[in-house]
């Protein structure tokens, strides 16, 4: 007689909690391992009027009529007193008026987590007990495999949810059939997802979070990537995109799953009207081990996505450019068309769209042109307008007859061949009253000074045309083009390098060394250019 290891379902003494744990059962020699799926009470799915509706119908049919609206999957590994109890208590206290099942996963704890989970009172509770921790992926996957909700929320045990956390995220999810993945604002997070809230203690945090968590569609920002300790998925979205890629065992799993969600046709949304507290967790790695782990994950990501970098190609938020946008002048303008030119995966034009959304302007259409084919697919995930791939001299061919309210140029204008001719092509695509956002690389900068002093600086090796800011502005004036306030982006330089540069400047014997130092520390000038009857003057521009 053989022995087979399998998962088994048991019901505890209270008759309400489902406990899933490994057990061993006898297997007869002639037993072929038959599994019966009882679908007698289920109906066949109906086709929808598009792929998203069809997916939703199929997912609903497979879940059956007794499914929950939401499955909250909470994974805990030790830290029972430090984090887990508070995490569970917050979920139960602040998840009101929502039909949800609670799936508690003990991922191999040794501190009584399993016993505590059994004591938790909830009418629709399931418990998964993993006997040995073999990674966060295993525990999360085990819990999500049991999810019977139309939406699935994954919660780490070091996260404390707050008032209206789930209801606000559900309002966002229900607003658009293409929204498949949603993350909240938090603390101790990267990717511009930190709400920068200050509070004195837990109660103060909950009070301020309650004031923060007021549903506002203007704060639902589409993103290329989300990095969050808590995330909400549509069931059909996670079924299509998949849960975890084993190749990202430690790092870049969040980046990877967001990319797969978008490439499955769904939107990833940062709910800026929800704050949850991330208490943080201990890191067993040394700083060097952590750095090496990140680098390995980053290389794996580039290999999987054919050269796309999770950081360099996505984190170009262009904050200086966005600060030049005035949404108020667009109120009542109807549909807004935005063209991104060489904006990598598209973050700058998404951020422009989000800034307009903040102001209550929702009808925004994104278009894109790129000279690198590797960005074509990701640009298409966010653009409703045309996405073209070709050399810069063919820009006008692809957008003949099109005009745009905003054009965002991702690379410095003097990094292109024939920069003035390219600039004129871009201006031809502007609507009357449109804005062209460009950068001009400062070629009279600290890098040039250090190179002349014999100190090689690692980094971008691209050649830029020697165009000073004054020369560029004179050209704009000659063309009858206006410009507004000019922003600057500085070199990221350590203090030792700064002090060395100051010494070099001081040795030049000039009368205004501080002004020269400040100028050469500028990496890029950022300009807002717009056709106007009364162009700007070189005598009054502001940097």
C-alpha cells in the first residue's frame, strides 16, 4: 500500500473556520488519484461585449454564487506580538460593510501565530498552516490559491490598515473594468508612494489616516509600476497575469507583477486617497548582500523584459517639468492630447495626465513616439492614441494632421542630431496655446570642468551639441516662441566632489566664483515653450 501526501480540508470545533494543513493519506494500489470537481450548482459563463467583460463573467462563473466580494489574504511569519496581532485587529476593525473572507496564512511561525489565528473571530475565515518557512512567495501563493473573492487583497503582517482602506480601493476598482491592480499610499516605501504623514503614535496615525482616506477619483493615479506592502487585485486580472514569477524570489517581484498586469491589458492604479501604515520589518541581509541581491534582481528584470530597466526606464518622473504645468488653464478645454517623445516607458506623460486629473481634468489622451522598439509595448499599455517607433526625422510623417496640447521631450534637445530642426518639427505639432516641455543639457558644467582637470566621471557618454542657455533662448525669440520660468536639475554629486569643484573654481581667479559654481552644478535646464504673440525676452527670464 502506497502513501501520498496531499492537502486536506478540516473544520474546527466551532464549525466556521477552515483549516488547511498537510496530511498523509493511504492510497490503494488501484487508486488512480481521481479528483472530482463538483460543478452541479454552477452555470456556464456568458460572453461579454469585450475581453474584460468576458474575463469577468468567466471568473464570476468559476467562483460560483457563494463567493465573497473580497478575499483578504494576510500572511504572517513570527513577530506575533510586534506586528501580527495589531495587523489582524486593524483588518477586522477597519473593514466594515464589505463582504469579505479572511484567509490567515501562518508561514511557518514558531511563536504561537497559528494558535492565535485559530482564536480570531470572523464569520468567513480560512487558515493556512505552512509547517516550515521556505519563502514569502510560498505562503502568499498558498493563501491566494484559496481566494474565492471577486477581488483579492494581499496584506503583509507588518501593515496596519486604516479607516475606509478597502472601500476606497474598491470604489476605484469598480470605476473602470480595465483597473486590475491597486496600491495605497504608505510610509517606508519608495516610488513616490510615501504620503509623508507625521504622527506621534498609533492612535494619532489612525486619526490622521481617517482624515486622509476620503474617496476622491482625482487621486486615482495610473502608474507603470507599484511597490507596496499591500495590494488589491481583480481576480480575473491576477488569473490572467499570474501571481509570482519564481525568478524574482527576493527583489523586483512588485515591479514584475505590475508589468505583467499592464501587459495583460489592465491598469495599475496608485490610490492616493488611501493611507496604510507600514511598520517595517527586520532585514537579515547585510548592506552588501542587499545591494548584490538588488543588482541580481535588476539584471533578471532586464533579461526578462528584453532590455527594459525597472528603475532607469520607469523612474523618470520629471518633477521639474511637471512643476511647470498649470492645469487651471485647461479647464473647459475638452479632450486634452499629450504626446510623449522618447519618454522611455512613458512615466512623464502619465504624470502629466495625473497632474491634470488632480485638478479634475479627466479627458486626457496619451500618444507616444520613440526611437527604441523595446518601449513600444509598455507605451501601448498607457496610450489610447498612436504609438510610433522610428528615427526622429520621421516624426511628422506619423502625426501628420495631429495637434497636441502638450508635448513632452524625454531627452535633452541638444542630444539630437540637428536639434533646431527637430525643435521646429515639434513646434509644428503644437496646438495654439499648447506647451512643449524640453530639457537643454548644460555642456558648460561640472562634468566638463572635471574632465578638463583630468578626472573622468562615469555615466552617460552621449555627445551633446554645445548650445548655451543664452544661445537657445535667443533662437526661441527669433522664432517668435515664448518661454516661461526655467527650472534646473542639478548634478547628483557627493560632498567630496563638490568641495573639489569649488577648489577648482576658486583657482580660476574670477570675481564671482559662487555664481560660476552654481551654474556648472546644473545638469539640465528645463523649459516650457509655447507659441505666443508676445514672446519672452532675454532681459526678464527667470531660472
